[in-house]
């Protein structure tokens, strides 16, 4: 009888343990299911909150426009761009490229957000060479590819008869203003030099411009004469019979005329027109349309003083940029 009671007690314990085990396992499984369902729900909510672009681009030319769009576009959609110097976007999602650079287009809608990176490419690329440098270099180099004629690598340049300002400084001042003006108009710009204390020969300047991927090459200079009464601006270009770059003559003339006409119209400086020069090393090594702009005579007191005024230099740069626009048909 005692054995039977003991056996019943053992069996009761086993049943109790089994029930307890099943209960615990069930609770754990239920909790697991609850956690899984919560995670799935959270995932679904997150996916629902994500905003997707239905129309987008990663590259846009300056001066061009592109219509961005998102799925489920509503009245509360808000568009913005990270750098308004490079591009702007209206509240209809139209992105307008202004100047070369990178921007992030962002959009918000009902608490949801999305963004996309866009590269703004320049309309065209312009190489600018501010003629001369702090120290001249009298060692020589070939005037053109394969030529036996040699010239000094970099001449000293002129000096303002009234202001005493060296030509290399005037050239760089105007070149920097032209760079800013062109960037603001949506061009890419390559500067052959950005400071005076360099040693870059005229041949190397052309080679650097060639390798920069630029579409045109602008050489900026001040003029000088033994006569203080001579004034005006001119543009120098290679002739059709140039032994080195004759194939560039037609486009270089078109570039020269467009720039000198616009420059003189903007500044009021006398237009001396386009002049053929086949002895310019920096021109003869060029592989892209090239012009050398003689901005005015530093040997003329009135013209020298005028060209040193900062506001007038801004007009000089604007006039050149107008000519570049004309050349490219903008």
C-alpha cells in the first residue's frame, strides 16, 4: 500500500513537471512570435516611411534643367538642395544647374525624407593663362613643335607707366576675375597659374592647357608701345599658313573676334581688332582654339590707370566672358 502511494506521488510529480515544461515552452514560443511580429511590423512601418524617387539623375549640365519626382507626390512635398551656388530646385522638383560642383537634392513629405547626390558639370571648360610671372626666364625653347627657332621661355612683361604695376600682376588680377565670372556663368575653369611666383615656360603653359581637357585657351596680357599715345585692345591668333597650328586658325579667329568685340563693347576701350601672329610660342604649342588678348596699353597713362581700377577690371572680365558666351552660342 505504501509502495502504491509512493508510485502515485512520483507519477503526480512527473505530470506536474511535464505540464510546467509545456507551459514554459508555450510562453517562450508565444513571446518569440510576438517579438517576430513586432519586428516585422516595425520593418513594414519603416518601409512605408521611406520615400522613393520615381525620376532622378546623377549628372546635370550647368544651364540645364531636370524634373525630379517621388512616388505619391502630394501638396506637402518640400524640395531643397545643399548648395544653391551650384544648383537650385523649385517646389515642383525642377533642378536647375548653375555652376560646376556637387549637390544633394533632398525631399520631405509627411515626415518621410529622401536624398540623392547630383554632379553639376560645366557647360564648357576654359583654360586661362595670366601671361608672364614674377621672374622672367631667358633660357630658350622651340617656338613650335619641331622648330629650330628658339625664344625666351618667359619674357619680363611691361610695367604701368603711370601706376608702376607690373604686367604679370595686372594679368593675374583680371584672370582671377574672369575665372569667377565664368564659374558664375556655369563654365568649368582651368587656371594655368594662380600666383606670381612660378616658373612656367610659354610652351609648358600651352601643354598644361592642352592636358586640362579645356575646350578653349585664353591668354591674358597687357600691351606696351614706345609711343605713349597708342591705345586700344587687340586679339592675336594664328594664321591659316601657321606652320604649327594652321588647323586652329579658323576657330581661333572666331574666338578672338567674339572676345575682342564683346570686351571693347563692355569696357569702351578702342577696338584694334584681330591680328595674325605666328611667332607666339604659347599659341604654337596649343592643340585647342587659342587667343591672346592684349587688354590695353600699359604705356598709355590713361589706359594704365583705368585698367588698375578694381571695378573696371570686373568689367574687363565680364566683357571677355560675354565673348566666350558668343563663341559657344550661349
